[in-house]
C-alpha cells in the first residue's frame, strides 16, 4: 500500500515550530509506518508556514493531484489538524479520499479509516457534516424569506434599471428611462419584436449589447419594477422605489397573457430533430408547428416546421431563412437516402471515406 506523509506547521505558532516541526512530524509518522505491515512510503508532502484554515497549499494540492491519478492508497498525518483545521474542509477531503479509495490515518489520535471502527467514526462525522450543510441551507432560506418580507433585495444580479448601494436597490436613472420605454412601447405595439427594434435604436444592455426579445420579456414580467420583491412565488412590498406604476405593469401582463399561446401536446415525430442547421447562421433548426383552425368547426390541422432558433431571439424579418416545412425536408432526405442505398458505387465510396476519417482520428494514438 503506497502511503503519503503529509506535514504542516503554521507561521504564527512558534512553539509548534520548535517542538513539533514538519521534520519531527515526519520522523514520528515514518516510525509508525515501519511498525505496520503492508505500508510502503511513496512520498512526503510538506507545507511549512501555511495555515490550516485554507486548502490553498502547494504540497496539499500536489498530494490531492497524485490521489486523483491513483498514485496513493493511504494518507498519514501526525494529527488531524495538520491536514486541516476546518471541519468543512476535513469532510470535503475525506469524501475525496473515499471517492478514490484512499484511507486516512492520524497516527497520534487512533483515527484510521482503513479499520471498521475508523470507518464508523468517519461515517458518523460525515452524517453530521451533511446535517450541518442542510441546516445551513434551511437557515439561508429562512434568512432570505425574512429579508423579502421586510422588502429587502436578496442579492444576485442587479436588475437592469437599478444599482446596488449598500445591498439596497437604488434607481439608475439612465437605465430606468430605458425600462419605462420598454413598457410604453410594448403596451402601444403589443409586439416584442417591434419593442426590441425601437429600443435598440437608442439603448443598450449593461454589457453594451443589443437587447434580445428574451431580455425584454424578462424585464416586462419582473415585478421588481413596480416595487415588489418576489420570493418563492410570493410578492412582498419592497423598500426600493418603483420605476413604473402597478397599473402599467398589470397592463403589460394582460397583453403578454393574450400573446402567450397555450402549448398543445401533439403526437408527431420529427425525424430530423437536432440534425438540421440553418444554412445562413449555423444555428440549430428546432421543431415547431402552426395550428390552422377549420372553418367547418372540425379539429384543427397542424403544419409542422423546423425553425431557426435565432429567430426566437431576434426580429423575424432579420433572416432570409426562417423555417422549412418538416414534411418536405424529411421526404427530400428520405428520397436521397433511398437513392444512395441503391447505388453500390456510392455506398463503397462512402464506406471508404468513413474508414479514412476513422484512421485519421486514430493515427495520433498509434
């Protein structure tokens, strides 16, 4: 069993340097290895002058890399706190050791994960670590809910139209002007594409790019702009100043609801799904359909298409290739495949080409 010795001593503990130096730790661990059967020293990793509060240590990183590469079967330290002083980091390291089948031994504390009792203690410690993590998550959720109830912003990406001042939202007047225009134009035109076209003549995103239809729609449905904080599906009165009125926001939502069509489940197989790309921009052509109502009141008829995904983000009129009829393109491909399948010369040429491509890919491995 290949063993790694890990030693560490802090810069701010002079007594430890004098009486328990890295060299002294190494000697005691080597003596322990000699007293055990089946243990073979692979390498000594030492981090003199590094704190145990962080995993950012050169020798430790080297050892962990060797563990991942399968060079080490067991890690030995003088005490657990030589490996780390952080319970969270210790649990992380133990989980990594377990993943790669590496045992851990603290020679002075009778902690040995290669033994049944050591594994039991490890499992108990990891169970408590998991409990602590879940408890932390719950506390975070409770804290975020409490902040939302007080009308406080919970952090993250600052909404366009605001800036972060001492963890509070303050109106960014230049961006707020754009937000107001987005709502005004959308209510007037009832069109995302037209809103995008007009807005991009005068404004840009925070990153200096043009607005997409998706980014505009995100602004239109964000209640933060009329003074609300959203958390887990609930709305709370925010302490920040609104950019638009509630009436304007609700008007925009009523228009959006009319525009958003209810998705209808259809039983149709798109044979070329994920295979077609737009010849103009190279984007994936995604399956879609249109529903045509029958004048006689019968069930609606569907027409199936493959549509360039870029048209969802930009103006429909910006592309010469927008969509292709699914039935026509599928029938065309099938007919071409039938022609090839009946052409023995073409099949041989295709097989030869595939074999040549395969040999080219494998040649660097030879």
